[in-house]
């Protein structure tokens, strides 16, 4: 694997991210929600969570796209009994990592808008939360897969995935919606509402 090329790819993603944050901080600025530019065969996986404290359940949404911004797959999963926000955020990142083909050597960028959890996973801050065990699983995965990277993305760049997580919370009581693992996977055919979200969430300006 060409580590130099992979590092350059992630640097490009960071530059685009910083531009988005800069635009977001300027009052009245028009912010385009653009997907990070990926090299050929690269994959970007956005993850997010939603928590229902009263229902004692949390959900995770993941959306994977290729270098053209096209949907590869999407999932929604329920975690019963989990109501800690940082644990749910960490579980979302771990799900995004585990669901992606770990045998692939292509660059994989997993994005979350949970800044604190992302910083802990990247070793930029110290973890003293209930999410420690999940974070350690994430770190172990990243140590064993050099082509995977976890990065922060603002919520405005992660809208579709958040809606998937919210959909899971609203539909988890329907037995027909989820399998025995409390999850649902879309890989060939996608519901219309998800396709609309993806279209609105991505500006396809790839050369």
C-alpha cells in the first residue's frame, strides 16, 4: 500500500473540511454541503446516532458512498439499553468501521460529527467516559487497518446519516423493519426518502 498517497488523500479531505467550517463561521455565507473528494475506488462512510432516553434505546445510522458520491450501502441499527450519548456516538463510528470491507486496501474515511469522540479515537484528547471500551475497540481496529481514518465532519455535512438514525428510532418497534440483529441494510435498492436525502446532502462536483 502506498502510505504516501493515502496520507495525501486524507490531507485533501481535511482541507475541504476546514473550508466548510470557515464558510459556516461567516454570517450570511452560502454553505455548500460538499462531499470530500476521494481518489478512484475510495470510500467515505458517514455515521451518526440518535438517543431516546425515555425509550431506553439508541440508534446508529451509516451511509457509505464512493468517489463519485454514489450510494454503496446504508444501514440502521438499534442498541437497546444504551442511552449514553458518547457511547452511542462511539458505537456509530465502530459500526462504520466494521461494516466496511476490512480486506480492502483502498482509502476509507469514516466521518462523524461527534468531535469529542473523534478526538479521543485519534489520540488528541484523553478519554474518561463510559465510552472507553468502545473507543479502545475503535483504536485497535485503526491500528490493524492503516487505510482507515476517522475524521470529524460538521453536522451540516452529515445530515443524511442523522436522518437514517432518527428513522431507526421511529421504526424499531416494527418487527418487519429489522433483522434478528436489530439492524437493516440497504445495498442494492434504497428507499426513496434516503435517495432524496443523499441528493440534497451531496454536491457532485468531482472531476
